[in-house]
């Protein structure tokens, strides 16, 4: 039995491999028990004292990969083998690599959970969605960069020269993808300056529609005709943007015309009728109604009022009611709306001869 245990495999006896596997098993089981015990205690504490930080810690701990425990336990067990100094150093490097990657995974998971909770808490509004996405992307890049540099530094790599080379390479990459970076910074500007948010109705250039999504590179807009318009953030910010969702009230100017045969007494009454038509509506504020002037074929009136609601449908409903009210009142007064007309007066002594075209009567018999 003892001779069999002294049999060597890869320069180590079976006895040494047995102890290594035994330490690996105990370490792995012990780490699992500690991990589950910690999650149970923290979960119970968070249940009694609910906090966002507590929920975040529990979710991060639950995301721990059991493969990490297995690798760490295996490396711990291999330390009990009689290895030379070079292999011991390599095992230390590998242990630091496993621990470093697991810490980076924890931080990455925490950032992801925080970003999702932030967006959900604000109903996905653009200023939070864009800023949160950008911040999470930046934080994850920093986390993995620090993890990579720490691992390289621990393995003996001269990270000063490495970082310098990355800086030169970064400049080259930035020049190659400058359009993409431009859109990224434009999306950050949208998040910080907040010219619009998801759900706003905007107009810029020849594009008009409702904002559906603000991404890192593009903004998606649903037009009135139904199609989706995808616009680069940089190109979008180059335009003057009209945001109708943020309009607290809508100023409305409209005109109408009546015929020249309308008596002056009736003309005086028309502005009062228009005012009554507007003030009888809800969500309106009357400004003015005037007999504006004498047109070529009509007496012109100009009206200004405010709709105390940004909805276009509300505005159209109110304008329709006002128009119908004015029509009914003018009809009751026997006042006619004007349309372009021209009156020709001929003198009896006029030498004007009007020649009518000949008509072939046979064609109509």
C-alpha cells in the first residue's frame, strides 16, 4: 500500500496528489458554505431593513460564479505540492488573476444593476437613460482597465510603457472612429442639456415626430405618418429643435373675412361675438379680436387667443368649436363670409366690344 502511494505521477507521489485533492475538496465546500451563509444572513438583514444598497449587495453576491471557488480551491491545494520557486510564483499570479477577475465581475454586475434600477425608477426618460448608459459604460471601462493593469503589474509587466503605448494607439483609434465618438459625446450632451426626452414631440429640419429612443449613437423618432426615423445625434444637434411637448400654452392666430355689403353696425358686433366664442371654451385665454382692415374683396378680421394645453388635438377641438360658434352667429345676423370676387362695371358709352366664341349648334342638337 505504501509503495503504491509513493508511485509518482508528474513528479509528485500519489500521496501528495491525494492531499492536494483533499485540500481542494475541503476548500471548495468550505467556500460554498461560507458564500451561502453570507447571502442568507445579508438577505435576512435586508428583509428587515430594506435598502437599495442591501439589495444591490445581495444581487452582486448571488452573481458569483462557482467556477471561481473551484479554481481558487485548486490553486490553494496545489500550493501544498513541493513545487520550485518559479511554479510557486506562477500559482500566486494565477490566484491573483482569479481574484481580480471575480472582483471585476462583481463591480461590473453592480454597475449593471444600478443602471437598470436608475432607468426603471425614472420611467426610462431620456436624460436618465442616456446619462446612466454613458456612466455605466465609462465605469465598466474603468473597472476592467484597472483590473487588467493590476493583473499585468502583478505579473511583472512594465505597465508604464504599456499605458504609453495604449495612449498612442488610443489617438489612432480616436481618429479612425471620430464620427462614432462625436455621436457618443452628442448623446452625452443630450443627456446633460436635455433638449428633449422620450415621448416629446419635436420638429427639426423636415423631420417631425415623437422621440422613441435616445441611444449612444442615434435617436429614434416616430413620424406622424408612422415610419421610424433614425438620426445621428451629432446631426440632430446641428439643427434648431422645436420641442412642442414642453409648450405650456399655444398661441393661436387666425383670420376670417366677411363681405363688403356688411353694415358698420354689424361689423362693430363681430369682435364681441368672437370674444364670447373663445371665452365660452375651457382651457382658453382671450387676447384680442379686431377688424383688421379692408381687403381686395373682403372686410378682414384678426383674432389672437391662447390654448392652455400643449396637446394638438385639444387645440383642434377648441378651434373647431370656435369656428362653428362664429358661423352660427354670423348666419343669424345674415352676415356672409367673403371669398375672392371681382366686380366689373361697364359704362353705357363704353367702346368695349366683347367677342364671344362661335358655338357649333349642330354639335348639341
